[in-house]
């Protein structure tokens, strides 16, 4: 018989966990069979992960509780995904106006967007989640940090089982920057000139990997 394990969880966490079964996808007018089926499959998968976690480390209940919380949060993100979403985009720029404008434009084109304004959080987001595209500013805040970020994204991407298109955005038209980004593995380089955001959104929408 397997050993019993006691884990103390606060009331708010339990409400959030069991509330998963009551959540419906946003912006869906009708509840269809595929929607319900996907929810059930997602919850069943995460429950199996939960069982594995409870048997993983019986001597560290706090660590296990944190792990369970992480699983539940990832499940909530998975349940919120809509079939109409064309892909997931990570937008990285230290200017909030850029991340705001791009994310709004891409969402209108049915892309799911996540934003970051500095390289540490961007790397952490990229490690933990699936993205079809990454749009990163080269000067974040300088090209040195931008090249470091590009290197890290390519290293992480090499270990993932799927292709992530990584594009570099920059106000600079220096040829050496374009060459360096290409050599480091970027898929494209776009200058922040007139109408560049519209051009970038069209490129993403029509991109064929």
C-alpha cells in the first residue's frame, strides 16, 4: 500500500483548484462538445500530474504545495485557450507603448499575446511556455542585452520539440546589426520605420514556417 501524504493547502488555493471545473472558455457564445471534451482532457491530464507530484517528495510538503499551485496555474492557462487562436506570440520590448500596441494588433488577428519588458522575465517565460513566435527588440535597453537575449532564446529553442520563429525589431538600420542577428539565428529583422507595426503583423499572419 502506498504511503499516505498530508499536504496543507489554504482555502483560497482549494477554491481556485476546484473552480477549474466551473470555468468556460472566454468569448465562446455556445458550449460545444469539443470545448467540453478539451476541458475534461486537460483537467484529467493535470490531475495525473498532481498525483505524481504528491508522491514525488513526501518530506517537503511546502515544495509540493507550490508545485501543485504551478500545475493548477498552467491548467488555467491551457483551459483558456480558444480553438480560433492562430498561435502564441511573446512580445519583448522595454517600451510599454510598443508591447501594448503590438499585442492589441495581433490579438485582433486572433493571436494570443504575452508581453515582457526585460530580458530576465522574457527568458523565464520562454522556458516555461510554448510560443509560435517571439518578437524581440534589439535595444533592450542596449544591443548588448539584445544579443544576449537572442543567444539565450536560441539555446532554449534548440531543446524544444517544436519550431519557434524569432524575429528582431530595431530602430537601427545598421547592416552589422542585421548580419549579427542573422548569424545568431534570428528568422527575420524588421526596422521600426513608418508603418512597421502593420508590416510586422502582416508578416506574422502570413508566415509559413
